[in-house]
C-alpha cells in the first residue's frame, strides 16, 4: 500500500513538520509506504509528483488551512483531518484511511 | 548547520515562575525581547496570541510551543524553559504544561534558520529526544542532545 499526504498549518514552521514526522512514523510502523509533502513557511518540500498520485492508494490532508493545489488529489480517496489530529494521534488517522480504502 | 549552534543561554531557563498561560506568553516573550531576538515586544506578544487563537500550541506530554512569524523578529530563535509549576493550557492530551519551547520566526527568506526551527519541532515527536530535552539540567546536556540527533539523520 502507498499513501500520499499533504501537511500544512497556519504559520508553517512547527505543526506541519510534527504532523509529517508522525504520519511517516505511524505508516512505517504498519509497513505502509508513505510520502508526505510539507507546505510550510520555507515553501513546499517533498512535493507529490503526478506519478506519486497516480500510484497512491489513498491520501491524507492534514491541515486547517487551504492547501495549495488540492485538485491534484481528486482522483485518490482522501481523508482530511486537522493538522493537530496528525500531531496527536497519527496512528488513528492512518488506520481510518486504511479502513476507508479497505 | 546544526540546531546546537542556535542554542542561546539567554533563552534557557531550568526554573521559570509562571502561574498562568498569560504569564508564560508575556514572560517568555520578554525573554525573547531581552535577548535581542525581537525588536517590538508588544507586536511579538500580539502575534503569539493571534497564533494561539487558531488552535492551541499545547502539543502534549507537558510541552507547549507558542510561536509566530513576524516582522518584529530579528532572527530565528527558540526558548527552552522549564516551568517551576505546571500551568493550565489547552493541550492535545489534556495535561498541563511544564516545558515551553517558544519559537520566533522572522519574515525573511532565511530558510536555513526556519528549517532548524521546523526540525526542532519534528524532533519533539521522538519520545527519547523529548524526554532527553525535558530532563536536561545544563546547557551542555542540551547541545549534546541536539548534536546526537543531528548525527542520526
């Protein structure tokens, strides 16, 4: 299974990166491959490519603000959560997506 | 660059008195100002409150990371402050806050230092790093911890 994710937060220096770290950790613990794009104050890092999105089984948007270029993820089943949820309990976020895409 | 290079003793306290979240934001905001990281104290504190109004910065495990990005910040900086008594704070796990890592980010294109702040935040998701930081009782222990994590990357 391959999951893509986008993390973003109001200021773009802290929660974005905490959420990204936790999503990666939680996915890896389940043996799920993941790529997390961060949209922060320093710009976009690990940007999801068209190839990434084409082969993704599911997507997670962890953000309370409007992310850049959300339309890209339209073809992929997407779970949207607040960035805090991914900071607090990324394991549940991953599990919820995995359940939804079965 | 390493986060250890950004450690500023003026922004470190192993026993800070604060009774409320307001005391923390104002008192530790003043530390930033007194250390010369911020050139307008009121503007900086307003920025912290504005960010808190989005959603609280209590990230759980007793840690809060109040922060803002503002023109009044001269250079990227962070505090490492142990509170003498836990204070009430809206946190992700409902526990009060006893350790405050306040971040100050300038409105510049200086990405190197902003990335250091982001890496520090990400490191806080690592149980061993977080406990190591909270248990450190000297600046030397803190820089050693930062260097150790740098080397693991």
